[in-house]
C-alpha cells in the first residue's frame, strides 16, 4: 500500500492506494504544533477504523506547505511506517518543464496538481485548487508549466469579512436563491459564491486567451468548494476531488528508490 499525505494550511488530506486505486481517504484539521507521535496515533486510528493495517504500507509520498510539519511527517514515515518518504519539493522529478522565474518557490501541492492534471488530461490544461488560497496552474500542450495565479480562498475571504464588519455574521457557503439577495445572508452568499465564480471565470478567460494558439484548454478543479463553484460556471471542465493525492501517487512512482 502507498500512503499519500497532502499537508495544507487548513487541512491535511490523506489517501491510501493499492496499485493505482484509491481505496480510502481522509481529511483532518492541520495542527501546526502537533508532534510526529501524535499524528502517528491519529493515522493508526484512521487505518484501524477502516480495517487497514498500517504495517502494510510500503511507501509514502508527502506534500507540505506548512514548514514546521515537514520534519514531523518525515519522522513519522521513518519511525512508524518504516519507509523513507518521497518529499515533494525542489529537484523532484516530475516530467514537466518549468518556464517560471523561481521554480523552487512553487508549492508542493501545486507541483502535484499540475502533474496529475497534465497526465490525466494532456495540455493545455489549467488546474484550479480551491483551498486556503485559490491557486491556478497552467501547463502547455508540450508539458511546460508556464505559471499561474493565486487569489485569497473563499473561506479566508469570508472570515475577513465577518471579522472586519461588525454587523455581518458567518453564514453557510452555498448558492443563494438569486443573484440579487433579499436579506443579509443572501447578500453575503451572492458576493462570496457568485462573486467568486466571476473571479474564476475572469481569470480562466484571460488565461485561455494567452493560450489561444494551443487550442482548447481543459480546466480541472479540486479542493473543498470546487463542486460549489463548478456548478455555477461552464469555465470549469471537470472536478477531481483527489487531484493532489493522485499527483502524489504519480510523483512517488517517478521518484521512489529502486
């Protein structure tokens, strides 16, 4: 079995693969001060609840954008899984080329998303990840990563609004009945969900224009609110909830020791 772990600023996503098949997956809250031993207990319990044996894990691939947890999960893999994990970062083999100013600054999760999107759909392709931030990654027809964009995530945008506006309050992030809201809840939902849809449509359209000579472009969305936004726009071609985990599987296969 292969354990894939994507450590984000808000959540940690984990998946267990048998061959190329994702057999189980989980999402837990990211806790920056938690130690390797504590995360090991958590993972052991998740395995036990689904009838899996952690001792059967033969490989591990990890992407992490939370620096304090890099060492903790590397220690976890070595001590409890008895494997040297594939850590996604600068110098890892991806099969893609990078035509950007600072390739070493590209987030580990974005590396995984780009590879999975390109391997799954060819190019040109745009991967859009709805997380703490919303990241757009663009890969050309010949497998060259040429750049992207980062916008504040819907969740942190909502939190900033509630924190800064004394008379506004937290609401469920779902589509309102109509664009022109009739009460405060619907006003906020319209601004966040439908307004954010406009942001995605605008950025994707501009990126598509820059890619015009390469032909039609697939847009792959992933992340917590991908389904909500995809339901509002034709700009998103497909939603793949486990895109990052799939990218980690591919990276493991390309970088594992013989």
